[in-house]
C-alpha cells in the first residue's frame, strides 16, 4: 500500500510494508501531524494512539528514507539519515523519493493519507 505525505506544498509517497503495525497505522489515515527535528537524523510526530506491535520484531536499524513507529513513545519517525539499531522501533515502510524535504530544519506540518492510484 502507498501513502501520500503532503508537506508545505510538496507531496511524496511512501510504500508501506505488509505488517500489522503498518496496517494499524493506515487505519488512522487521513492524519495531520506536526513533525519535529529529533537527533539530526529524523522527524518525529506523536500519533493519536499507540499502534499494534504484538508480532513486530524487537527493533530495527533505520536508514535514510525509512518510515517507522517508535513503540515506547507512540510516535511516527521518518528518518532522513542512517541510525543504529533501536529497540522498540518498527519499520512501517519507505519513502519512494524526495527524502530531502524532511531535512528542512524546524517543525513541518504534514497530512498523511492513502495514496490514490
């Protein structure tokens, strides 16, 4: 499944993995979030509720372009830089192209929706 992320007049798509956490994320869409800088590697925003993670791996090693869910905090994290293995991080999918839009400094307002084909 693909989702569309609209950021200040720019749109990017992400291809989601076929896992329970990603499907639970899609159930929240459409969704408006403010994504903030975190650790010079990612933009994060808090979801309205926690996602199902019962059959998810215990963690992942994210790379630039990964769309993830950090279960301990209940936030979406879009990585624009590589990072080390993180326990509690669940990969939801990957930005198809245009990751540079997430490298802007400061908060960005996004709208995430299911992409129409």
